C-alpha cells in the first residue's frame, strides 16, 4: 500500500459501550474502523485485501491504539492551543 495516514478519535460512549473510531486515509481512499471490535465499518477506494490488512492491523495494535485514544483530551483539541 502507498502511504496511509491513520486518525484516532478519543474514547467515546455509544450504546453504553466505550469505543474508539479509527480512520485510514490515502488520497481520496478511506476506511473507517472501530475498536475494540477491530473491524472496518465502511470504506471506499481500498481493495478487499487492503481492508483485511487494515482490520488485521487494528487487531494486532489494539492496545497501542486504545492507549493513544485514552491520551486524547477532546476539550483541549476542540479549543485549540491557547497562546
């Protein structure tokens, strides 16, 4: 795969479950996944084989990604840096 960027949300509660949304971006291609499930919910531009590799990546790196999400302060990110 060419260069793929990953964006991680903070931990959110949906249907009484704590989840993290993960987006993979490559140009106009996208894949939106969810943790802790480790599945891609929707995608465009990625081949089925690439989507499978992204799901494998989510599952293999679940704990690290969840740790990143827990470290995000959504209020500070929303307000931006005060200078």
